[in-house]
């Protein structure tokens, strides 16, 4: 009971910090919105190629790319979340929390849940905007909730990596820089913006090993095809695997820092 | 009286080989205002980190309220309050929210917590600004908020790591007032570290002087000063080109001169009847060919105690410390 309470209290603290600096949310959303509004227009003619060669008959490029843009945002936001733990480390806040009897795992969980929450809020805004611009939403409200769930797990898993890097390097700049370097290559070599069948063959191979691909495929299925449970479960499986590794590493490094 | 803190041959060695704390022994009794006086890097903060369960000791033993710091850290945490050297408040939260969060982390909630927070806000005179974001507070206000938030759970023992470093004199006097009130009126045992002689002298019932990880002297402030047993004469002199005698030699030739300690900024002599010796000193210099630049007479201070035991003076950093965003607080322990 006290574990849940402590996690909640620390979660709320992170959320308050988020709400009170809304400019950060704006910065985070700026890039995906540019993609949604400009990029999909720029590549609008790509839609016919999708119909003819990739089996996405009658699907606009906007509808196709929405899933990719949502996950791009989730990925890059989650990869920045380590900066907040660096802030808490360097400001002494973490130390102040650690001298209280609070459960150590609650500190980590509160942080991760708030990161996941942030990514879901951002995704909701992007999805709403995409819908207004005319993107498909094949599975309605239930599908959207499922998308949120996928994104929350996806965010949780990648936040773990970011937190681990933050705890290891104690440098916001490193976390920030690494996130920036990793995001686009991994994104381009996934199905986020282009289906596998239209990629050069070496990239198809990379894409098939790219975890982003699986999350994108699930969200894409839910936005333009329907409840494709196979794809959705596959996504949860892949994300779950990443989460086990990243959260394990985070827990290990956190233990090292706090003991 | 029962020992609140008991430390036996405590040693902390960092992985780079630095002996931050090198075999110290001391104890703090219930209700005492106990101080660690020493310059930067003497081992004060390291000792606090070990006693507050944040850092592992290398060797030796220590207990807080009878609980071993290594094996029973969980029993210690609910009983202690800590104010670290850097002021730690969350600027995005209001003063009240900072305090409520701290209470929550100690398992407090509801009306009991609200009442306690109100009481403490009043104590540190922040009631009027309690609902403003702490980022807008002045340095002194943040320090008071930090102090108050370390008291929410009614700790029986409070660790204060250089609580007034970087504060202006007025804010410092304010913090002193609260610290004294907490100790005398609320009966909280206080462990204070400081590099300010005046602070240690005024507040502490008992203190230990620490330098290079070792305790060089301990006792009540007046015990320590009486130990000097003499007044201090500090003087500075300039050599003459042809002068064959050093300043020290001149002084040694004067009858009745006690210990002579050379330090930065001059030479300090300890003598029983210092005031009657000044004319002798002046005369001795006149005939020596050395020029006496200044001469100063003072009752022994803790600085003299420090000088006597370590051979150098405490140089307190009067300047405001670098911003707390600097990295490396945790890094040191590896």
C-alpha cells in the first residue's frame, strides 16, 4: 500500500513539473506536427505508390504515416526522459528523497510512469490532429485506447534506456545527444514512413530486426486496417522483450547509484 | 545521557584512494548541539553522508540511535532529517508542495500533515509565500524552506551540512535563530558542519575540529579556547636588506614569549600577559633592523585553536559557491 502511495506521490510530482513548463510540451510536439502537416503533404503523391506496389489500396500517405509519426514522437520523447533523472541527480533532489524511508523501486517506477504518461499525452494530441487532417481511424475509440497502451509500453521500455544512460553518464547533454543521433536512423530503417516492400533489400533486413517496426505495424493496423491481433500481440512481445532488458539495466544502475 | 550518534574508527576511502574520513571517533548525546568545524574538503560532508545512509563506509563502526548504519539503514531513515550543503528545493513546486511531498515520502498524509506543514511554514516565516513556486524564492527563503521540509516528519536528529554557506549575514542570522530554537525548544539533537568559526562558537554545545579527514581536537568551545591558555599576538614584519636576523629569531630573543606559529598573513605568538609584552616586542624590532608592519592583540578564538592543531588557518569561502547544477556529487563515490 505504501509502495503504491509513494509511487503515486512521485508520479504526481513529475506530472506537475511537466504541466508547469508547458513550453517543453510544445517543443516536443513541434517536430511531429511539422511531419504531420508538411511532410505528409510533401510526400502526398507517395499514396498512389502505396496503393499500386504495397497493397495499401486507397490509403492516403497521411493515414499511412500517422502511425510512424506517433511512434517517432514516442521514441524521441522517451529517449529524452533520462535528462530528468540527471537533473534530480545533480540538483540533489534524488539524495533528498533517498534519505527518506521511501521504497527505492517507487522512485524509479514513479519516474517511468510519468514518462509513459507524457508520451501518451503527446500521442493523443498528434492522433487528434491527424484525425482532423483526415487520417483514418479504423478501430474507433477502443482502437485508440489500445494504441495508447502500446505507446505507453513502448515509451516505458525506451525511457528505461534513457534513464540507464542518464544514471551512467550523469550528463544531460549525453542523453540528449545520444537520443538525437539514434532517433532518425532507427526511424528511417523501420516501417514508420515507408513500407518494407518499397525499401532496398538490405534495409528490409534491418527493418525486420528493428523494434520500432513492430510497434509501428501494430499502430498502423489499428489506424487503417482494423483489429489485427496477430500484429498487436507481436508488438507487445517485442516491446516486452526490450522492456525487460532496459528496465533491468536501469534497476541495476539505479541500485549502484543509491547504495 | 544516551548516545544519539556513536562513531568508532570510521574510515571512508574513495576509489581514487582519497582518504576522505580517516579513522574518526566521536559521539553525540541526546539533545546536544554538536558541530564539525573544518575547511572545505576536511571530510565533513562525507561524514554526514555516511551517517545519513547515503554513502558506504570503508571501515570502522557507527550507530545512529543504536542502529548500525550499514545493516540497519532502514531503521535510521525515519528518525533523521537532513539538510544537504546545496539547497534542494523543487522550483516547479510551491513551498507548500515541496513540504507536503517530503511528508508523503515519510508516509504522512491528510490533516495531520497539513497541520504540520502550516506550523513549519509559520516557524520559518514563509506562510505568505507558501503557494508561490519555490523558483521565485530568494536564496535565504529557499534555505529556510529546505530546512523546514527536513523537519516535516518530526525527526529526533537533524543533520545540517553547512547550512549558512553562501548566505548573506542577515539570512545567516535568521537561520541561526531557527537552529537554536529547534535545539533548545523542540529538543532536537543537531549535528552541524561549518567552516565558520563564529557559527561553531555561538551555536555548538560541543564541537570537533576536523582537518584532512581526522579529528584534531574536540570539546566545548570554551574548553578548546582555554586550552590555548594565552592571548594571541599576530604580527607582520618586513626584512631589511642587511638584516641578519629572521623575524622568528627576533621574537625568540624576547623573554616570556611562548609558542610561535608561522602562518599565512603573519606570525602568531601566544603569551600569558600579551598586552604587557607589546612594548618589548616593538623595542626588539626597533633594534633588529627589521620593520614591524602591524601588530594585533586578540583573545584566543577557535581559529587559534585550529591553527595550533593543524598549523594553518581555516579559510572559509565567503564567496557564493558555484551553481548546484555542477555534476559530480554522486560521481565522487566511485
